[in-house]
């Protein structure tokens, strides 16, 4: 099976958007098939109960539907619920939604109501005031319930609203069989349909365009928030719903913080800038990271680290073919990073270790983990860290959608964070000079991939080789790119 590694010419960004596979809206039939697949796994005479996200406490705040509920229904309004009963060979599905309330809609905007929900989803619909009564009647009849919701950390002292509902049911009906079915939904979400992959492609296209815009605009003296603003403006201008996660623009020392998102530092000449960004288009989120030299040219030390990361990504993606175990992909990247770090003196050898704390116990940790401390990649979809097939099967397969994102982060205080032991003192002395040389150098290169009938394809085609990145940054920034009407037309199609 092939892996496509095509790069687009830098002047063709809008051609990329206009010429990409036409994004589809997910049909009511597909949502029905998803529900049927889940219900088929439930025992006879049981019910699936799915909880939508609540209205924000302040109704002027943005609302985003809970991803499991979105996966099952496609319904985007708050305070909704779904009940699917399976009894005597018959399956009945009912969507519960807020009733129309013209006075409230002055504040929240128009809601579709029962009739609109029925027309949009093809589901039987009732007002959400009936939801708790229906669930209670099923529980009172002894019907086993399989609940889908956001239950948070079970160890937390603060329960989510869904966890409170679940706890109340268990308290009222202590002998009733009640199970959390969210995990089953997540496993089903791991395999993306053609319509989902098309939506992901569109989100990725918009994200790549934003990366190009930010790279052209970047110059020393800017604040990180200026680039954040340009990125998020580009998302919305080209038809994305919103950022799929907090935009990361980290310069200098901030480039070594994995999830830095304050985005409020002034960028200095000679620094690196990590931009980890993702547009959400009709609910599906891209995730693309690039690392840029603020002055337009990588220094020799920056080139050292950047090339190790790029080589690690290349080693991983050439192995990321259908049927391949994810551990094979991950091991290839890790081995490349470890060898590269040893070559530049940041670790003693590819397999070198140091004394560390392992969950309260002393142990040995790989030295490369001082600089590469996260996983190689994750699924993408309705959530930026979406369920992926290889989480469950350990192998890449058709319908997979995932990132490959190796990184190296040389924090200025690396020496200080290593525990003080006799063995570690020797390690510190051997790597001290290299840490000083590469201090505040953070590099991450992250790309998005989908697996179709022809194999694995790299879809986030932003420049990433050193020479290509430097060439992109030499291009003139003449202000934000114009709106592409084709994208707006696409966004209008099938919206509800």
C-alpha cells in the first residue's frame, strides 16, 4: 500500500481548498446506521440513553455539543437527550429537545423545536421536559440502561451534570443494571466514514492555509497573540466553525512547553516559534504543527534539532501503512530521536538511562525522555484527540485518521530538573554543554493522515522541510488572504 507525500506549491493554497475532495454533510441515514450498530451490541429488553451537552451557564457563551451525542444524532442544540429502546426485536429511537420559546430565543437565537428536530434528523422527537420522566419510567420497569455522557474523572470531588444524573439514578434504583456505554461509542468512532474523512480534509485544508499565512506574517518584534489572531481569523474567514482547541503560538522558551496557549510574549530575533493549530469544520477538527525560525533562517543549532524531528517523522510515516501495528510506527520515530539526541550530545547514548521517580518509586528512565516526553500521535475527528482504531486493535486500518507528531524540547532548566543522585551527577556533566547550546529550542512537526482504500495519505500539506519552510517565509505577506466563496458555499450546504 502506498503512502502519499505530495507537497503543494506555495502559491496554490486556494487551489488546494477549491480542488480538494468535496466535503460531504453526514446524512441522517449514516447517523441511523451508527445508532443501529451500537444498539445491535446491547442485550434484548434494554435501553440506550445519551445525554447532550447543557446550555452554558451564561447563554452568551459559545455552545459545543458533546461529541458522543453528536456522533449518534448530529443534533447541535443544547439540553437534548436521546433514548433508544430495544424490546421484543423492535428498536425505537426518540430525540428530546427544548420546546420553542420565543421569549428565550430573543437571547439565545431561534431553536428548531420538536418539529424542526424531527425534520432535520428523521428521528421521532419530543420536548426535553419529558426526557427524565421517560428514563425514570424505564428504570422503574427494571429496564437495563446503557448511558452515554460526560462523566469526568471518577475520583473528582466535583461531579459533572451527567455524573450527577447517573448517581441519582443509581441511588433511586440501587438494584437496576446501569452501565456507562460511552466507551462503546468511542470504539465505534475510531473508524471514520468517507463523509467524516471528507470533513476532516476540509478542516485540514483550512488549517494548512492558516499555517501558510502565519509563516508569511511572522517576524521578530511581533507578539504571539498577533499570529494567534491571524490564524483564528483565517479559520473563520474560510468557513471553519472555530478553533478545535486552544491555539498554540510558542516562541523562544515557550516553544518547549507542550500545551502553551497564553500566546502573549514578544518574539525575539533568532528564536523558534512553534504553532500548533487546528480548525474545526462542521465539528471535525484538524491538528497541524509547524516550527518556524522567527528571523526566517534556521540557525545551525536549530537545524540540528529540526532535522532530527523531521527524520523521526519520516521514519514513522513510511511505516504507517494499513495493517501495521502502531508500536512499529512509534518505535521507528523513537529510535530516530534517540540516535539523533546522542549524536548532538544531549544524551549519552540512544539507550542511555538516568535515575528517576516512577510513580513514587525509584527507577531508570530513558534519557531521550528528557526531551521527547509525549506520544507519537493520536486520532482526530469530532475531538482533537479522538478515538482511533489502533487504540483498540493496535493496528492502522482503513478509516483511520491520525496524527504523527514527534518533537524535541530542550528546556533551559533541563539540568536542574534531573534528580540529584551520584549517577545523575555524572550524566549532568556529560550533557551540560549540549543543553546550554540547544537551550530554549523546541521543535514539533505534526501532520494529519487518513487511510482510504488506496492506503495512507498525508493530507496536511504545509511546507515542512527546512528549505521549504525558509522559502515560505521569504514570501511577501500582503495581508490576510481573501475569502474563498467556494468554502462559504460548502459551509452553507447541509447546515442545520
